[in-house]
């Protein structure tokens, strides 16, 4: 929905959680690959920064290549994946811990389900408003 911050934030959250699912699946698939460095996905800090942006004083940018100090829009948020090299879990250099990945998968699944429930409630509210009851 245009102009609905909650709708946009939940959409970006679902996009980031979907990317996290992909990365966790890739990590688990490479659990026996020697010297494989697991990946992590981060996007929550960017969303938090967008929601806290009115509390910060933004720098004025006069060119599109200038660096911004705050994200001003939810559309600018993108899930970032990076490799973790500084942890070693096994002697062959692989750092994929199956228990950690399963816990991260469960956590992501719970977040995904809760965001979908929130969207369903939001759609129900829109239906109620449109229906005039």
C-alpha cells in the first residue's frame, strides 16, 4: 500500500527473512565442505535506522553520489549477506555449526510467520474500512 509505513517495513522484513532462508540453506548444504565460511544476512539494523531516522539530523546531499548518514526510505533497505571467516568450528576450517543453523532457521521461520500474521491482520483492517462496518 502506498504511504503505509507498516506495510513497507513488513514487506522489507519478509524480503530479508527470505534471503536469510536461502543463506541458511546454502550454509547447511555446504556443512561438509572443507574451508567453507558460513554466510550471515543482516537487514534489521537498516530497518531500525529508517524507523529512527526522524530522531536524527540528516545531512544535506546535493549530488546523488554523496554519502547519506541515514536511510530516508524503506525502499533503500536491502538484505546484506557477508561471510564469517574468523570462526572455526571444525579442524578442516569449516565453520558451519548445524545446531546454530537450525536455530537460525527456526528463528527466521517464527519471524516470517509473525510478519505474515501481521499482514493478514492489516488486510483484514483494510477490508473492514472498505466495507464500511
